[in-house]
C-alpha cells in the first residue's frame, strides 16, 4: 500500500506540473482552478470533455482493481502454517475451516484442494491448477479496460489536433491571410488537446504499472502456496493413509 501511495503522489505531481504549464500566460492573480478552466475551454470543450471522460472512467477501473487486489493479498505464511498445523493433527475439517474463513484467491485454491484430499494427490493437483486459472482470470479482470483508456486518451488528443489544424486552415481560407493571429486559435486547440490526452495516458499508465506489479506478486504467491499445499497434503497422506 505504501508503494501505491508513493506512485499516486508521483502521478498527481506530474499532472499538477503539466497543468501548471497550461496556466502560463494567464494573469498572476487568477487562481489555479480558473487557469485550468480557461485552458480547458480554449482546448475546445467538446474534445477536452472526451479526454476528461477517458480519465474518469480509467481511474474508476483503477480504483476498483486497487481495492480488489489489496483485498486479495493475504498473509500466505499464516494461512499455510494454520493448515499445516491442522493436517499434522489429522484434522482435515479444521484445515478446511481455516482456508474457508480466510479471504483471497490463495485461500480459495487451498480450500478447493482440501475438499478433494480423499480423492488422491493427482485429483488435488488438477483441482488446484484448474481453480488457480479461474482465480488468475478474476485477478486480471478489467485490466484490459485500463489499457483501452491509456490508448484512447492520446488518440482523442490527436483527433483534437487534427480538428484544430482544420480550423486553422478554414480560418486562413476565410480571411485570405496566413498571419500568426489568424492561425493561432486553431493551433492552440491542437496543442492543448494533444497535451491533455498525453497527460491522461501518463497518469493511467502509472496506475496500470502499479496494478501489474501487484498482480504479479499475488500470482507468485499463488504458485508458491500451491506447491507448499501439495507438499502438505503428500505429508498428510504418508502419515495417515499409509
């Protein structure tokens, strides 16, 4: 969680720095909020709204995944020690209760394996592998949506760039002059929408990388716990079934 907080702070610092650049040229007495609003409007509210929506939706999926993955990350060592202690006493039901009462995918996998402890180690292993795949899919759920918004945000910004250039050429055609004053409005729209899209993509990318690191850590724990659980069940079989 500390890593998440540090990355969150870095992401929002990057956002604040970039938006401050937007506010340059605005009168010094104006507040940051006013400067941001002015630049948002100058970047064409239509296109900047789509970029803002991409950011909001992307952050919604990010928040959902952060909550889910942090709840899924449990104390694996404590769980396995409890199961080992119960199996050493021959208390399979006690081991099942420990797994059932512990949250997270690792505990769910352990419970599925213990449910089939009387059917042989091969059945237990297949059950762990199959249910591990199911839990892995649940952990990766909605990550593809975040990558979609990471890709969409710059694309929307570039679309605004194209529209801004078209506006600039339309203005040149109407006025019949190519002076900087004539093309400045369209060029401003083009640049602001591009910067907005890139900022949104950068923010979402930081969170996405955090989620990937969290996911990989949980998957590694799942693999280690599965191997340990199989060893515990084999030990139980040798002690109580032979």
